[in-house]
C-alpha cells in the first residue's frame, strides 16, 4: 500500500470517528431536551412510564400552597379534581405572575415519592391575557368613543383640558 493510500485511510478513519461522535452527541442532546406535555390526570394514569420521562405538566396553583425559600418553591397544581405536589429547584426565581390561582407550567421529572421535581417554571395570570369584555374601558376610552388627538383637546379659560 502506498503512503498516499495510507494517509487517505487514516483521514477516512478519523472522519468516521468524528461523524459517529457528532451523531451520538446529537442523539443524546435531543433525548435530554425532549419533554412530553401531559395533564395531571394523564400523569397519574401513566404508571411506571411517568418516572422515566421528562414531562411538562400544567394546572392552576392551589391557593395557599406556595412555600418559598429563595429560588426553591413548593406548591400544588390543580386540574379539576386532581392535584400534584411540585418541588421547583430552578436557578431562577419564579416569575412575578406566579401566585395563587395562576396558571403554571412545570417542566421536570415525576418521582416515586409522588412529587413532581421541576427544573423550569412558567406562569401566567389568566386575567392579564384574557380578551377584553365588550363595552369595557381600555385606557378610559369606550370602544365606541373616538380617541381624542392632541389637537382636539381644548383648554377652558381656567387652563385645564376638556
């Protein structure tokens, strides 16, 4: 075998090892970042399958259940007649919208002790994102009232705006 052929063989072998390593890293990265969205009812029905997967569970925060110590938070999620105890130990504090009766989404793993151990937590205030009711005022203006522009605002002799 010539030295040029030997060089191609070494280069091809090194390339194959690198490609296999990159493929393995891509596969494990996808497996680690993959999470399944389930409801609390579905979680309780999963049996032993719930312990092996990364899951995302949503529900409403039970009033009075939030216990905070720094960024560590314990609370209970509710969905109809089902509850789930959650232990959040993320690196960031929970968002400002995380409070009693808010909707929350916990991302983590379910443990055999019956507690969901979350690494990520999202929350939203349902009233903040709800559509505006017909006839309600937005910034003090009814939907049927035209907004006044700065040129339409007149001042009376006392110097106050109308």
